[in-house]
C-alpha cells in the first residue's frame, strides 16, 4: 500500500493499520530526515498542480521587481478599461507577503468588479495527471476551488481585512456586488473540478469566527459548500474546507453541511476545541488534522505523548488523518515530525485489538 493509498482509505472514512501522517509539500526540506519519514509512510500533500487555469483576457497585467532594504519587492499593475489597480508583494521563502492589496478606496470598486467578471476558467487536467504520476504514490494530490466568495474579499488578494470590515459596515451594497460576481464565477469552476482527475478538493477556509460570526457564516458560506458538494458527489469526488482557527461557534453549522472532511482542524491548546469534541461535533466527517503548532516547541517526548493523548480521546480512528499544514521552526521540524510518527506508531500498537 502506498502512502497516498493509505491516506485515501482514511479520507473515505475508514482506517488502515495506523493513522496516516501527511505534510504539505514545501514544509519539509529535502534531506535524510524527510527521506526516512517518507520511508516510514509520511505522505506529501501536493497542492501546486491545479486542475483549471484562469486568464483575464481584457485585463493587462505587468510587474516591476525591485530591491528595497535588502528585500525583493514586486509591484503588479492590473489595467482595466475602468481603472488601474496595483498590489505589492515581498518574496519570503516558500510564500510571499502581500503588503498592499488591490482595493485602496471606494473608487476601486468598478475596476475590481471588472477584474472578477473578466476571469475565464479552462481545464488543465493533463498537467495534474503528469505531476501525480511522477510522485508514484508518495504524494496525494489535492485540487481546489479557491476561497469561498465572501472569504475571497476577506483574506484573498482583493481587499485588506480591516478595509473589508469597514466597507461591510459603510458600503455593504458594493461589497455584495463583488460577492455576487464571485458566486457566479465559482459556479463555473465547480463542474471543472468535479470532472477533473482529482479525487478531492478543498473549498476555501481560514475562516475566523471572531470576524465572520455565526449568522454570516450560515448565510454566506454554508450554501456554497453544499452547492459545490452536490456537484462533486455526483462525480464520486470528496470535498472539504480548511478550518484551522477556533471552530466551536461554527461547529453546528459545519456539521450541517454536506462537506466530507474538515482539513487543517487544529485541536487545543491552539484552538477552542479538543479532538474529542470535534469528533463529537462532526460525527460523519473526516478530520484531517494540523498538529497543534505550539506543541512543536516542546520536547520530543512531549510531542510524542501529545500525539498519543489526542488519539486516546477517540473511540475509533476511522476517518482520522494527522497532518502538518503550518510552518515549523527550522530547528524543530525533523525532531518534532519524527516524534509525531513515533506517537502514531505507539498508539497503533497499543490499540491493535480495539481497531481491528
């Protein structure tokens, strides 16, 4: 059984001989320690091979790269018939910092709406198939729909979160025009992802309940999860979302969705729910965890014991996947990930008879 096959068993709600262990591609360095973990069964989660591509035929895009105080900065211009918007990024290792988003003032609404409506989506399945085949079962490949329509305006590349909160109160009609445009665009993406070679796909996430609140989540998020899920399920595909913040307030609403899995769920002490509480709240959903980031700073033995203790909260390991979805301090990732795998093995040995 390959590492990817083992993950898929759990992703479909079952379990193999132990809880699978996954890590996002790029979170581990190419070295002996990573090789040893992969030999032990660690599965890489690859998210860099999309199943559709996006183009904006009527938006002219150009970028300027320059150095500022030893940092590499990129200013990108988006020229539309109704105005030009810009953003500013700083290269930062595996990712980048977005210092300026496109929206600067209410004068930018027309151009932003034009950019959203101008997007055209096309399948690129061959590249996905080629990348998946190249890994030979050492990685599981995940597709994505993009962020939820409202979340796109909160944590996407369009509007700064603080600006969104102000505009939500002062210019909600304009915000909702953008939201409705994104809703229509997402509906073009659903069938492309569902018909793709990907077995599963994430729909957005990074929802912060303190900002969204329950009522907004139920009105502007849940219906879109369900709409996308219905289309995915018709094609025999799985769908989940990335919820790594406090989830207690949203837990009942999430339970009522037709999502198959909750990805990146981070148990306490980093959030307001334990693994046991999450399993009680989401009985019919797969839990694809993010190991609590704060625990990486503890000793190897404490990391191992935390792994065992979390799993001991469960009566079954059906539909449970242990994952790493956040950066780990460079001087800790090798030891901490090895300790997590030791904890998974130790838990498996102690529960062999129970989980047969």
